[in-house]
């Protein structure tokens, strides 16, 4: 990274207001967060005790979904939009553990995520990993930049784990998803995981807003399912996150976070 790029990222780093990626890092037991992030996260957990469980369940779903995609589905290219701060079992690690030749592109515009991504996320020799500094609301830029690493004439799995809530309805989240899906080859997959609107979740979102965190748009299960329109849902469809292909021998409980994996035919 050049000194100019490093300065730009440092200039964008705000430590006076909470950031979603850093709050999530705190909930997962990470150390890449600030006092303002911890205060906001603690306030949310006080209103929604399951919040930390949401964070852990999201990581476990990512692991199961990538395992399915790289294994059973044979996918070798991944576009992970809004991955958050690096932790254990990131998308490239999960995919390359199964298929070392997997190619993975991460997209984020949080400056701390970008700093750590460049420093920590390295590819296997057989595969490739790249990082794009872009807003999730700019699919045209994402697709153009990702094409330097991914071959869009072949199947790609698009991972959108906890990111669509950061795109308000006014910014057209459905259009963002559709633009990306339209650029994918048949046999590609779309993966979505997001919290749904419930009285407790809505209250937590209001609390986060009061601490200065970026607003998160909570949607109904039906609205999340609509993002998959025109695609072929993988069983068991759009379900509560822990119930999507749970590990054998486990007995998961339902959470107010829903997910799905669907194939472009």
C-alpha cells in the first residue's frame, strides 16, 4: 500500500462514531474496535441480548454456505460484498481449504477493514485474493474492478452477509442485487443473510441510531426472499440462519436473522 493510500484510509477512519464492522468485531471477541464501538454494541445488547449470537451465527452460516458452494456446488470464484473485519474462517480460507485454486474478491469501504484486509488476507499459491475499496451501492464499479480477478463468463458465488441492511430502500437494494446477478453466468449463486424486522430488532436499530451508528434497514422475511426472485433456491430455502443446513448432531434454535442460497439457472 502506498503512503498516499494509507493516509487516505487514515483520514476516513472515524473514531468518534461507531462503525458496524468494528461493533461486529467486538461482538465476536475481536480487538479491532474503539470505545465508541463497544459502548454502542453494549447498549444494543442490553436491548437485544441475542445480538452477539447473531454475530456468531452469521460466521457459522458463512462457513456452511461456502462449504456447500466450494464442495457440493463446485464453485471456484467468490465475490464477498461487505465482509467486515478479518477473523477466523474468512471466505478465502474456507473456499481454498476445499479447493486451493479458488479465487476470492472482497468488497468493502470501511477504512479499517481495508487496512486489515491488505495486511492479513493472503491467498493460497494456487488461487487468488483481491480487495476492492467500493460502496455496496455501486455495483457497476464492483463488477468492473472484480473482473480483474474473476472470470464472469464462469460461475461466481456472491456473498452478501449482513450487508443489504446497510442499503436503505431509497438506494434501491433490489436493483443493486439485480445488477450484480444479471452480470453472472448461469450456475452462479447468490447468498444473503440479514436480520429481519421484529419489535426487539427494531428497538435495537433505534438504539444504534441514537449512538450515531449507520442506520440499518430491517426487512420482513418476504422482502428478503424477494431478493432471490428469478433464482432457484437451494433447500431448505429462506429460513432462520441457524436452520440452514445445520451441522449433523446439532440442535439449533431459531433467530431473527434469515438467510438463503440460490442458483442462477
